C-alpha cells in the first residue's frame, strides 16, 4: 500500500538543482539514500550524463527492478513531485513489484 506525506510545501528548485538532487537532499535529511546515490546509481548516472537517458533507460529499469525485488525492509520511501507519471520507471517496474511483495510504499511529495 502507499502512504503519502508532504515533506515541503512550496518547495522551489534552486538554480542548477534537478529532481534527483532535490530527492537526494530530502532523503539525506531523513537519513536515507536514493537509488541514484547507490554505487550502481552513480555509475548509471555517469553513463546517462555521457550518453543520454535513452541509451541508459534499461540500466535504470534493471537497477530499479533489482532494488524492488531484493529490498529486505518492510517499507520503502519514494520521493516524488505532485504526480507520478504512469510510464515512469517507478510506476511501471518498482511499484508493481513492491506491491506484490507486500512492502509498504511511503511516498514523500516534494514541492506543492
């Protein structure tokens, strides 16, 4: 199941920050890390920066599926904007696996 809780209201991205950086900052404030902050995430992000997301999308999908399939916690925290795209890696791959495994999804909504 999914539990949503707003973290910041009226949060604005500062110049040069992207959604991944905002999520990483929010995760760090809660003592967590994002997929992008793991070793695998940093490697794939480096490849994404060099070759573009189209070339690395399936690496992100693989990393996300591995995380969702192997996480050993009873809940995971997801940092999102106001909406989650139905074609996003999270919606298409991570969320169905987590739900099937009975892992609680805590959604932290950034911005607002």
